[in-house]
């Protein structure tokens, strides 16, 4: 493991229980100990039982470049925002968050990259580790939407054994990928290939656990309960899409969950999930993207998971079907999108009422779906696949 990542992770863990005997237990925990060079913000979790203040300390001779809001409080909270300026220098810089409680103190050190720094992963520059805004550009899998460096999200890739996908030269062991949003505590989308072989055989495990690709402190705790506030634990890749044991276990990670209305989750959304598996039965491979949007939502879940997670306003699926020698679409490729309001009132409705073309779905979401299709069939044919209104094959 990269030394900076290891030391930073240990520092975050050590900060959790830094207090005097007999005093209140206090902790301060930023989502990451390493920031990109650009300006931005991230949330910090403060653990305290009584009054506390949070200050920023800088090495001697350096100027202040960040702030926290709020800087004081009277109980634990996970929405303290650290705002930071862009680092215009070539060198990295640091600050220390210092939390003072009733006779106790905790701290955590954060490093910001210099403007020319390439943040390393656990296996060196360019590898994939948590805590960095990573958008790998060397994967040509058809299911992956376009990613963007600097948006605060990270692409995490899981293998069929539930751990990190490492074989970047092989496609055979990839399971599902997600675009983890550190600020919202969930994945904005999950993408995966689907066919009978990948589904496999087995049973639903209900093995609720933490994603090994992220520290547990950064994830909602859904192991024994849901988010709170009456919201269900809604899968993005359904459990029934991966039935071999280890692959099924991975579908119960918090990185695959979003807070959903139960009537929506068990109604129209479940019907659409079943339809997706039927589509896959008629293809060589169906490439699936499932995601959520907020569009100004200010509603949050309860905090029984450890976080107040913002409730999505919409859910969507982008589907790209391929059949070798198929007569449908372009060179055997055809596509459809589904864009549904997250509304209990449509729980008993028909998902087909919410079908659209991929171009229309891209307009609604601002996401570029299936950008690697151009490499397979060329720009003109790919454009036709994405612009065509879904026909009876999908209905």
C-alpha cells in the first residue's frame, strides 16, 4: 500500500479516539485526508457529546486556505463543511483540523495536492485507491458512462469475488462498477454487464456489509437496518442480477444502495428490474447503467445509518443490448432509457410509460452514456443507436 495512503488512513482512525481519561470522547473525521489541487469542499464528521469547537491549524509561515462551517456546536454531526481554496503552488500543503470538546481534544491532518501533483493510488501513480477523485480513461467497457476528473466522485470497480477489480487487461472477472459521491454518501450510478452466465445460480444472501474498497467510516452503516426516516435500502444492481455467492454478497454493499420509497422500490422499480433480466435473456450481453438524480432535493433520510443521505428525486436505467448477428438496431446493438420520478404514487404503474431514447436520457441527466460504443461500430451508427426511439422490442 502507498505509504501516504496508509499513514493517512491510520491517522484518521487514530483521530477517532483521542481523548483524556474521564473526559468526553470526541473525534473529527474528514471524508478524505487528501484533496485535489482545485478549490472545493467536503464534509467532516464531528463526534462529541457536549459543546465543541473546531479550528484549523497551519504549519508556521503559511497562510490560511480553508474554513469550516459551522465551527462550533453542541453534539455530534456529520455535515460540517470544510471549504478549501485552489493550491496554485507546485508543492503540497497541509492543515490540521483540531476539535476541542469538554476536556478532550482530537485532530486530523489533511494534505492538498500541488497543482502538478498526480495523486497516487495504493499501488503507485495511476492505480485505483479510495480518497482520490479518480476517473480512469483506459477502460473500454461498453457499460461505463463517461467520468469526469474534478467532480468529487470516484470510479470503484468490483470483481466477482466482491473485492477490487485489478486485471485491467482482462474483462473476465469484472462484476460491477460504481461512481461514488463522497459528499452524498452513495453512488450516483452503478454499471455492469448482464447475461445468464453472469447472473449465475444461487440464492439471495442478505449479507449486508461494508464495501472493502472504502473505509467503513465513509459509508452508511446498513448492516442491520436501513437509512432511517422510513426509507428502504434500494439496490442499484439488483441482488437477482448476481446469484453466485460472492458476487451476490457484493450487491449488499452501501456503495450499491440508495434510500428509496418502499412502494416505489417494491412496485414499479422491481417490475423494471425483472424486465431488464428478461431483456438480457434475448441478448448476448445487456449493458446496464442504473442511477439517481437529486434535482434540487432538500429531503434527507434519518440518521440511523450514521449519515443523513439526500433523497433522490428521480431514478433511471440506460440499457444497451447486443446480439451477435442480430437484425435489430445497428450491427446488433439497440438501446433504451427509462427515467422515473421517485414517487410513491407511481408504484403500481407501468415502467414502459417512462421509456425514452438514450439521447433523451442524456439530456435529462447530463451524463454521456455508452461513449465506448463508437469504438465498436463507429460514430454514425452509435449516434443512431442512441437517438432512435425505443421500439416494440422493449415493450
